């Protein structure tokens, strides 16, 4: 499966219950505030869109980190804030394809422990599959996901 910008490709469709955000630059002090605000706005827009449709409510936000070559402490703080904001909205944040240097810094800052290693994937496809698995195979059918349930719980 290939994931592309649905605004650029008219034949593309969204994944119900999942918002995929591609971050296409390093995350550092100069753009961290902008990225935080933009991610929050994209989540607001997606929730509003899904509120006005019959699709599954937004439950997952996948941050595609494949183009993020570096991250500094401001960037890590921004990710922590995005996660806290998502937690308040009962959304789960996943990371897809963070590079080696980024992973080292996320690990050193304990962000990986905060998000959970089980929510970090090598590809967007793997992250989407994990989201779909939990959405369609878990025993609970609540309005929002149970943040304690992971894809590993049902294997």
C-alpha cells in the first residue's frame, strides 16, 4: 500500500480513524512551535471532517518521521506536547520510520518510554496495519480507544 497526500491525488482515500502526518524537515527550535500548532490544527480539521461523516472517529495520529534527519530538545518537547494533547483527546500517537539519530535522541530523552516502543513502526503501512488491527479486532467497542490496549495484546 502506498500512502500519499489525499489533497494532491484525487484517486487517493483516507484511512478511517487514522490521520497520517508527514513531517518533512528536521524538528528543532526554529520550527517546533509552528509544527505543534500545525499538527493540532490538522487534528482539529480531521476531527471536524469525521464528525460530519459516517466514518469511524479519529483515534490514531501517525507521525511519518521518515524525512526527519535530526531533532533537538525543542523538537522533543514539541512531540511531548503533541502526545499530551492527543492523550487529552483520547487519541493515540504513533511514529513511523524515525531515523537512527532521531531514535537515539528520543530514547535518551525517555520519549520512547512515554509513547511506548510498541507504537513505533518502520513504515507507515505497518503503523496503519496496527491501527486497523486494534480498530477491527479488539473486544471493546467504545467511542474512543482504550490507551492500554496495544497491537501486541491481541496476537
